[in-house]
C-alpha cells in the first residue's frame, strides 16, 4: 500500500488551487464556459469605453469635420480595452496551464528569498494533466479566438478608416 506523500507546497500555491481561484474570479471566469459569455463581456467593455474614445478622437482637427471617420476611429481605438483585458486573461490562464503541466511545483515558503521546488507525485501529475487538457486548454482556445477576432476588427477598422481618408 502506497503511503500518501505529504505536500510541502502552501495550499494557495498549488496549481489546482490556483485554477480554482481563477475559476471563481469574476474577471477570469468570463471565458470559462462558453465563447458567447466571453464575447458578451468584451462587447460590454467596448460599449462602455467607445463613447470616451469617440470623444477623444473628436479632438483631432482632421476628424472633427468627418463624422464617419470620427466615429470609426473612436470605435476602433475603443477595441484596445477589450484586447488588454484579453491579454490579461491569457497571461493568467496560460500561467496556470504551465503550472498544471509541469512535473515540479515551484513555491515560496515565506518570501521571495526561499524559493523551493517540489516534484509532483504521479497521482498529482495525472490529475493536473487532465485539468490542463480538459478545462484550461479550451479556455485558452476561446481566448485565442477572441484575440484573433479583436485583432481582425482593429486591423479591418484601421484599414477602412485609412481608405476613407483618401476619398
């Protein structure tokens, strides 16, 4: 009978606990279940910032007298906020994904100066691998699709705005 190996890693630094903390976070839970939930949150963030970016764009002398380009430039620049939110979520989820896939857990007992490394037992590695593959990888896929869509919208909107300036 195999004895259970005591884990020296503080509970809040264990990869599974970090996954749980992200999953329960209001912000990081956006991409957790469905693409439409993430898209709604990003659309809401864009709708909240767009009036401000249009107002800022109205300070441009060349856009002030071209309302179509003004609104388009403001709308495109408003996409920067959703992109920043996506990048922050990507960083958080990819960090947890990396920790789940790792065979070792790096942790700190009491501060930055006493970093330790603990080798995960096989049962932990199997459980973490399943969690990474079936929970975190789909989240990263949803975030990747949302970042690609947002990048496409930014580039497309900027191209249209540029084309309108030559008419």
